[in-house]
C-alpha cells in the first residue's frame, strides 16, 4: 500500500478515535449526573424517613436543594394539569345541568409553607 494511503487511513483512524473518545466522555458525564441525581433523591427520601441530614457537606446540600426544587416544579406541573382537567370536566358537567358554577379557587403555587420551621419557600421559575 502506498505511503500516502497509509497516512490517510491513519488520520481517519485518529479522527475516528478522537470522536469516539469525545462521545464516550459525553456519555460518562451524562451517566455521572444521573447517578448523582439518583443518589440525592435517595438521600432526600432517607432524610424524610429515618436519617437526618447532618452527615451531608455543603455540596451535597446544594445538590439536594436542587433535587427538591426539581421535584416541587414537577408537582406544581401535575397539580396544574389536574386542575385544568378537573375544571374542564366540572364546567362541562355544570353546563349540562344548567347550573351556575363559581370558578375554582386558585392558590398561588409559588409559595409553599413548610411545616417544620414555619418559614416559607418561594419557587424560583
């Protein structure tokens, strides 16, 4: 095989290996993030059931706070979806019976009262 073709194939192989390394590094970062989220979710549930959170360092507490915020956002989304579905079916049922219906009472989902210390936590969106 001529030297020119060998050099060309080596460059193709080198670029191929670089791409594979970059792809594998990306997968590794993604998997590490998923593992960290699962670890923090497990710690969150342990804190609610049996253990305290005294053993966590500042980085762990920050990550735990992020996980809790993500869970709250998901809960608020589900509440809104249920409210929309319930208000739609409730209004439709009232229209069939020709009854006067008061609009459902809306609560501000941005403020959550925490029962342990009486403080309020505001959801950042």
